[in-house]
């Protein structure tokens, strides 16, 4: 088989793969669009840790992203039908850090990084919510390793829906970036190529599911 025919076959195969991928994507979007969410009732919701992630990522040697999360946390969302009047608070146990590597996690707990013996918790308390385009922007005080700074989270809301026990739930997705050095986490060194063995910029990714328990039934 000559090269031109091989090239045509390769292009044909690629076209089929692209077409199948697009078909799957359209089907997935249609399926998601078909979900009938309810309006979110106002009230106090707790963040469900079993179905939520407080995650982060940071560059290693400027080559790859190391991802992690904090597994032990609590939080509440006061939701108002005027979203700009809503508020959020959460507390995470820093010792619960999990990057999937035990030795690295133990190092991160030391004074080189989080110093969990001295600073066992990190907290966030919102101060303002504002409408921003099709989404919202959450402002608040973030405290890590004894340092408090104002940060902002663009976020989107999905929901609400009742689960099989009658609890009302809705979802929140948010992402922001911080500089770890702003919070006194400075361990690391420059590499010969000018990069850092541990990056300064940390991406915080929140995937939260908030739940309000169903009212107890009376006998």
C-alpha cells in the first residue's frame, strides 16, 4: 500500500474517532440537559463530606501537577434565593492531607510546610457574594498556617434535587489560586533551569454537595 493510501486511511480513521467522540459528547450533554433540577429552597445546608472534595494541585519541577485533597472537613452554606445574600463557612483538618504518597504527606505535615502540630486547621469564612456574568464571585477570609488573607472564588451552582431520603441537595463548583508563600510555606529551591522544585502557585478546586435534611415525619 502506498503512502498516500495509508494517509487517507489514517485520516479516515481519525475522522471516525472524532465523529464518535463528538456523538458521545453531544449525547452526554443532552442527558445532562435533560435533568430536571428544582429551585433551591432558602435555608442552612451542611457540606456533605462523603460527596464533596476540597482539592488542590501544585507543580513539581515545573513538569507535572501533583494533586491532593483534605479528607476531614466540615462546612455550612446559608443559601438565600438572592444568592448575593448567601454565606459560606468551612474548616478543614490540615493533618488529613492526602496526595496518595504517605512519605510526602508526612513531610507536608511538618514545619517545612503546614506545621500541623501548631496550626491544625485551615478555615474560610465568606464576607460577600457578588454576581459575575453567568456565575458568582465569593469573597472571604482564608486562614492557613496562622495567616489570614482575603481570597475570591468564582463559582457555579447546580441543583436542587431531593435524594431518596427526602433530603434537599445542590452542588457548588469553585476554583481559585493562591501563592503558598503568602502563608509562610516557603520550603523548596530553584532548579538549574530557573524553575522551582515545588511551585509557588496552588490551585484550589472545590466540588461541593450541600444538603439540608428532610423535616422529620410525625407519627
